[in-house]
């Protein structure tokens, strides 16, 4: 227990490391910057370890030392678990709730239908869905399970493969007919309006027209002109309305393909590719979440069974 004798200093260190400044930590802890700095210095003296590099100028004046980097993740997680435990004491008892996090496009185009089916089958459990474009801290925000699109390599979370995805051009039947796409070799795409999804930067490896061009061996305009939108659902809606040719993501356009609102005007055996990115179920990787609640585990396995 002597190791947590300087609890205020440990708390000041954790907050300063998150904010990368004593001022940010001070605002959160409702004390002065000088008080935070003094508490951290006292902690460093007690440990006989320097936790921060302090610069007098530059954009990053406060950075963690190697020792501070090693200590921060466990200390940060410890405060999160303390907060979670206190919430159990203050909160009113609630019925079972599963909180799920995913991007808006995955939620609207794939997840909501399945959540509704699950809710009908399990009326004793509430499912709460939160949409997030950026990566969130699952412990801090009380997220039980998330769906992420990527390579399955994220820090501090467990990842279980959910499903693959194929990428291919799609448009409305009227657009295909108007531009003669069924009879046009794909190498004529330089004359076709293209729709671009910018919800994730292309330099991250996210599927793009340039990647489709390279993998399908189809030349496209050098500058890849066209309407650019940072929301996949909006891109698909414009394609459905006949505004252009979009790159379809097979898992997110299942309904439009079945209804015939969208079609691939080219031979799928030649002009589609399997994305390097996949969908993964993810959850917080810490001691407290290893023994996941039974209803959360059942929900995960149920989602996997629906793919």
C-alpha cells in the first residue's frame, strides 16, 4: 500500500500525461498548474524517477520519458476501473444493457436491422447503439462491443474477425443505361462521373478508385475527378439516385443490390476485388473485461452467426 501513498501525485501524473500539459490537467482537477507541477515533482522525487521531459519552447513542451511511457497505460487503466466501480455505487440498478459502437455507415447499412432482430428475440435486454467515426475509449465510454473496419491491429483491444468485404463499381440501372456501361469497356471510365468516399483518408489503405484501378488493371483519369463526400451512406444514396458511379462495399449495399436499386454494370468476376480491410468485433482488453458478461458474449456470437 505504500506505493500509492502519493495518490494525488499519481492522479496529477495521469491527467498531465493525457493532456500533455500541466495546464490541461489543472483544469480537469480544478487546481492550479503550479499545484499539478509540484505534485508531479514530489512523485518523481519519491520514486527517484523522471516521468516527464519538460521543454521551454515548442508545440510539445511536456512529453513522457521512457519510464513514464511504461507506467502510464496501467495507471490510466487503474483510474478508469476506479471510476467504473464508483459508478456502480452511485447508479441506480439497471436492467441488462449492451452498448455497441460503430461508424455511422456500418450502423445504418448493416447493424441496425440485426440489432432490431436481436431485440425482438431478447426483450429482456436493451441494446444501445452509438455511432462514432473516430476510435473511442471503450472503458471510459462504457462500450461493451464495437465494430471496426481495418486490419485487426488496434492497441489495447481484443479483435475477433467478423466478415470480409468485396469492392466493385455500382450505379443505378438508369445511369448504367444512360452511359451505356453494360456495353462500355471499363477503360472508358474517364468519361463517367465518379463518386468518391472520403470518410477515411485513402493513405490509410481504405479502398479507393485508385486501388480499384490498380487491382482491376483499368485506367482511370489521372486526377480522379468527381464528387467527393466524407460519408459512405451519402455516396451510395447519390449513386442510387443516378448521380454517378460509386465504389460499392458488398456488406453495406446488400439491400440496394437485392432490390435492384444498384447494379454492378461490369463483369464481377473480372472487376471486383476483396478488400484488405475486414470487419472486426472489438472490446476492451483489460483484466476486468476478460470475463465478459454472458449476455454481451451471447450478443457477439449472435452477430457472428448472422454474417
